[in-house]
């Protein structure tokens, strides 16, 4: 791929893409998995090969301290085996997510997960043996053997984890437990995407719609308020029917996390998860402090929303409709490509080259279909191939924003893979979400600047406000919920569906100003926790909020024409996993997420957006 890009000039790529975009905008993509394996038979052969390599890893046990060459040989073979295991796993994961009803793909996915459990067990001796070799000898080997440079970050991290690394026998037992500990997420996925019978409702215009996850995401923004209430009441009634089972599932996830943190001698699950990425605790505490201090600003937005919708008694089902009723036309896939490319021009030539090439390929699964996984994601884990993007494109503006978001992840993966060996290419979520969220901000400003009427401008200004609501305030609320339920479990409190709804409902009310009369939260909607897949990703969500803060910090300077900051940001993306994420941000761009100043740009942005709206009104 890199060779192709070096031959094609930017102008040729742009011209080639422009010709494609000019076609009728009815295209639908399904990704081409033959880039990973030609067919299932090839995948089966790869699984056999990886399994054999896993069996052979035991011959390296006990050799790490013999010499620098011995250590290098062991790490190279383990890394190569891991890379091929990831490739086999991603193939089955993508295949499964296209249609989670297929029993055969479910079986292959389970086989790939088991392969990873076997790999973890077969390499469970690695960290304990590195610690037995000792820091001094490891440093000596790194100085003697240039080939170990690719593994230096990994080795230093193993040494850093010494207080939380167990003996070889215990590490092997934990590796064997991997399938059991990860089971709650799989149970959630199967229920949410394949097993729950989604209801249908008839809207005020006589249209009958199915409230699947994708259907709910679309129709919750219906312009008719009675329709929105119907959608909310029906969708959350369905989830409430499964609240006990989903409560047990989420409680199992929490208990798995508590178990792992305690076994590894961490003070808490939060400490465990921050430690993995080398994040200072102040990153989390500063975020929560800044967001809670800014709730009056959020309440100002909610009041403005009620004013623009003409609603005196704002309810939770009034959160999603656009603030201005304007026909922006459909944002089909080709139109989304064209606009995204134009909006991201401030990134410069290299970024646009990668984006244009990716958009010219079959890397996407674009539209909803029965059994398909809900939501959207980018998977860039197949180092030797390319990223894959899953969308559920509804041809609306929100779909355009999601499109730009996920392609930000894809370009990040291309940059990280291009500039790092496999061992250092995998980047942290902490930076990953900045790469996608800044695309949303640049898209918002592009749409606002190119709006043809005041009404259209209000629509896009409102969309920008909604992005901050959903990413900064909502995700921090999620993070507080996640922290609270883990703290409850750590103190011995049993977690049930009703208790989870109680905790979540209290947070909903505080964040949305329920007691102050800003927005009313109806009790049945407190089951929303059961719908959120990210609660199975273990303290993932707070990074959305830190990311929009960091993205606003960069974008504020981008949009002011600071090309030096733009280049700093590209270096951050290109750094991959070559250091801990907080260190990369500090080193490459001077951004310190432990300080209040890091959160000021996003608060300036929401205030500025509201000021611009009120000026137009």
C-alpha cells in the first residue's frame, strides 16, 4: 500500500476520487475480507499454523537470560505469532459483525477467541521471566543487540509492571481464565444484536418502523414530539423487560474487573485500568471535576434547546432532534466522502493522500442490515493489511459525522503503522479518540461556514453543540456511572438491574438538571445503562471526554491557521504506541491533560457556539 501511495500524486488521487463521488449517491459498501484471507479455507490453514507456532513457544521458556540474542529470538517469535493470531481473530470478528445471526461465523469467532486464550497461556511465563532476568541485564541486552530496539517499549513496560506481575503458575491460570472473564461482553453482544425481539411502532404519519438499535438511533430524533415519546417509551420498555438479565450480565463484567484488579495487587479497578496506559490518576479526576463544575454551562445549552424546540417542559426524549428544522438533503455515502475530504483539508497533503486512498478501496461495511452489529467502529489491528470501517449509515447528518469520525481512526492507523514496527504501532484509546473527534470539529466548522441560510447554519451549530453534549458531558456521566458501580462492587454491594437503574437514574437527573427544572428524567428511561456496549470495555468511555477536550485544544489552534500545531498533531498520530499516551502528548505537542487548562478550549467552544446561535436568533 505504501508503494502505491508513493507513486500516486495527491492530485491524481483527488481527481480519481472526485470522479467516483460524482456518481449517483446510492452506493453501498461491503468490506472485502479477501485482503486478510482468500477464503475460509485459508483462514483454517492460518489457524492451524498459528496453533502450531503457539505450541512451539515453550522452547523459548528459560532462555531469556542466556544472551541478548536469545532474548531477541524469543521476542521475535512471540511477536510474529501474536501478529498472525490477531489477523485470524480480526477476520472472524469482521465476518461475525456483518451478520451475528450466522452460526458458522459465531463458531469461527469462538475458535479465534480460544486461540488467543491459548496464546496467553503459552506466553504467561514471559513477564515473570523478564523480571527474573532483572532490569540491569535487560538494559545491557538492549545496549548490546540493536534488534531489541523494536521491543524496548515492551520490555520497559514489563519492568514497570513488576509490582503487579505474578509468578508463572498464577499468570498461566489467569490466562486460562481469559474466556470466562470476557464472557459478559459476548452475552451482551448476542442479546443486543441478535436475540432481543425489537418492537415496531406506527408513527404519526402512518409509517411503521422497527426499533432495533439502529432504528432507535434514527427515530429518536423524529421531528414530531409525540413520535419521539413513542419511540423512547417503546424502546426502553423493551430493555426494561431484559433489565434483570442484563443487570446480571453487567454485574458479572464488574466482578471480573474487580477480581483481576485485586489479583494483580491494584488498589482499585480504576487504578488498574489507568496503570495499563501509564495514565496519571489526575487525568480522570481532573476531567470529572471540570465537567461537574461546567454543568451550569450544560444546563444553559439544555435551556437553549428547549427554547429553540418551543418546548417549555423539556424531557429526555427531546435531546436528539436537531435544533433547526431544515432540509439539508440526504448525506449518502458518496456525499459524505466528498464533504469529509473537503472538511479535513487543514490536515495537509499527507493526511489527505491516505484518506483518499482509503476511500477508494473496499474497506467499509456501510449500511444497516439484519443481524449486523450496531454502531460504528474502525479496526486497524491487521498490521500487514489495512484498517476496516464498520458503519450503519442512515444517510443523515449524524451518519456523515460518524463517517468522518471513523475515518479519522483509519488514517490514524495508517500513520501509526507506516511509522512504527508492529510491536509499537498499536496506540492507546486515549489518543485514538482525539484523532476521530478532531475530524468532527473540523467537519462542524466546515458545514457552518458553508451553510447557505441562517436556518441551515443554526442546524449545524446545533449539531456541534450536540457533539459536545454527547462526547464531553454524556461520556463523563457514563464514566461516573462506571466508577460508581465498580466502587459499589469493591465495597461488597450486590449489583442488580434495579440497583443499576437507580444509580444511573440519579446521574441522569444531576447531569440534566432534573431537580432544577431544566430537563425532566422519566424513571423508565433509567434503564439506558443496559443499552450501552461501552460498559463492557472497562473504563473506556472517559477517554471520549478527554479526547474531545484535547481535540478542541488542537482544533482551536488549527482553525487559527497554526500549521506548527497541525504538524505536532500529525506527529502524535504517527507515534503510535511508541510511548505512553500522556507522554506522547506532552513530548510532541505540549498538551498536559492533568491540568485544568487542557479543558478550557472545549468549554470556550460550547460557549462560543451558543453565543453564535443566540446572535442568529
